[in-house]
């Protein structure tokens, strides 16, 4: 396709001053323009040079203008002017200062933000359908989200208008395959408002799970899956997906058009209610939480059992302290049987003062020796037990803590981890003057460590941990993003920054 002339920047087209190029598409290109009389920015969409002479292309180009002109809604881009110039036809539309939902999906936003965006998409579609406009190309790239969270539907180039019999797509297939309904793949000209509901449901599915409902190695494989295979359960792919969100998605993605919701308006209302519950859970109360059953502590053992289990010291009954073993000394014999004493009977005086005294003394000595050995063994064992069980003092010097012994075969493979990000991403906005530069940096660890890939307005600009952004001119706003890992399979991370160079 012949491109739009590169010298449009800086030219005066109609009453508009043409600025920088915003993006290109299959039909042409969009430039940032300025209406000097009203002092506002506009988006100027020009038809490609190779399409100007084609009557069908021109008709499709201006059909978008007629479609948007029917609509007036905060979630649909507004149109200001359409000029059917024979040499350079263009459309002047509202300039939406934001990012497309395609970049937002890659960053995996919180569920509440995704629900908010899609509730607005369904609200915009409801107004379009009620005014006889079917978009037929609903996808993340055709939804712009401003800084305050407002979502706007754009690109009505494939729109079908009720009452217009000159359908330029009948018998043909137009749209983006990953978001096309089964009936749209057969004939785009017969698709009605329910194909938009299907596409919006596919968008919400991707917001929740990170991927479209179906994927295929080839276009033919993907088409077969969309037409024949059942829709995957979002909860299976994203366990944290609320059941009411999953139910809405599955209703929108029904294979047969008659099985889908009859209007986008109740779907928008349903999503706004879900958003209210997600952002204000206290207003609706909390579900009762089942308290765990109270289990009474076990009764202490009987004194005799306690002594038998714990040895001679009940204080050592804790499972973290070594228990004392029971030493079996065997049955004690009669003191007389322990010595070679004469068998004659002793008198009470002799038994008390003589043999009885000697036997008691011997047993006292033997008992003292046993008690001394046992106490030494018990003390040593308890000392060793305390040495093993005592926790490491984390507050002490590092060189005083024992180094853990880890076998090399037990060390797990390190996963990807962001160590440092400068500046913090997300809603970080940088303001630079013309000619200034800013250094972005992302430090990543891993085994192996993935290589960050940097993009400027979704165009690759650098690989590696650093990217230097140069603010060449004033009066524009850019989106800097970096992807770490394989985001195509949902295992990567995408970080974004906003950079503004005011006039």
C-alpha cells in the first residue's frame, strides 16, 4: 500500500495544522492536528494514497464518519468534520489522550480496572446498537483509555448501518480473527449487534486470563477452534476470577447468536454492579466466615503415667526438649540375699546396728554413683539438645551465624525476578522539556535472566536493562514500555510509563 505522504507534518490541511504521526492502519494513517481557531487538538485520519481512486475504499472511509455522526456518548469518539477532497480526503475526530486497551491488557491490570473499562465498552456498544450501528471490529486496539480511566470506542471503518443496503462487506470476511464470532467468519455482511457482544466478551476474557479465548498455530486452526471447540472456563485459567464475571463472559461467547444476551445495555449495568462490589465491599457486607471449631486441649496424663513418660523431671515434658529415659534397674533382692552372711538370726540390735547398716551404706554408695552418672548424662544430653534446637540469633553479627549446609542438587532453579525498576512504572508521569533525556532502567535476575525489550509507543527501540529516552520536540506525549519474559504465553511482565513534553 502506498503510504500517506511523509510531508504532511507541518502542513495546513483545511483549517487544521498537521502535527506528528500517531499511527497507521489498513486504510490510511492518523496524525495529530490542531484547530487554531478553537484552540483544541484533533485526530486527523487520512485515506491512503493508493485507496483514494477506489470508490469502494472511499465509501468505506466516509461510512465511518457517518456512523460516528449518529452517536453522541462519552464512551464513543466524537467526529468534528469529514472532507471529501478528491486529492486528500480526511476525517477530523476527537483526539483521545491515552493508551489503547491492547497495551493495558499486556500489563495485566487489576480486575476492578478491567471491569471498569469493559463496562464502558458495553455502554458505548449499547448506544451504537440502539442507533443502528454495528461496529464489527471490537478489539483492544480499538479502545482507547484516558488517564482518568475513561474508555472510548474508535475505528468504525467496518461499521454496518441499519437502513443502508449498500453493504460493502457482504460475502467477505473482515475483522480481527481472535475476536470474531463464528457467524462473522462465514460472512461479515450478515453479522449483527450480537457479534459485537461476542467480541467484547472475548476482550473481557483476555483482560481476566491474559489471553484470548482461543489460540492456534495457523489461521485455519484458530478458525476451526472458534467455530467448533467449547469456550474455556475463565476460572480454570484464572482461579481468582469471580463467578459472576466468568458467567457473563461465557454468556457473551456462546456459539449461536441467539444464545447470547439480547442487548449490551444490561451487560454494562451488570459490570458496573460488579465494579461497585469490587471497589466498595463494605457497602454490601461480607459473607459469613465459618469459624474453625474450638478443640479443647488434651487432658494431662495421670501422675504415674507422666512420671513414666517424662523420667524423673516433669518439667521436661515439652516435645521440644529431650525426655529422660526410664532406667530399668531390675528387682531388688533382700539385703540378706546379697551377701554371704551367716544364716543365723541376728538380734534386733545387731540387725539395726550391724548388718543392716552395712547394707544401707553399700546401697547408698551405689545409688550415689548411679545418680551422679545419670545426672551427668542428662545434663550433657539436655545441653546438646538445647544447642541443636536453639534458633539462630539473627540480630547478632553475620559471621557469628552458622552457614547453612545446602547440597547443590537441592538448590531450585531461580525464576525471573525484578530487582530494581527506575522510575516506578504504572501511573508515573515524566515531564521533560524539548532536548532533554531520561534514562530508564530495569534490573532482572533469573536462571537464565531474560533480556528486557523496550518499546516507544508500541514500536521496538532497545534491548537490555537500560533505555535512554530523548525528548526531541515539544508538544507531545509518549508511552514508554518494557517487556520482561515471554508475555505471549502469560509468563512475562510489561511495565509502562507516560512521558509528556509540553509546549
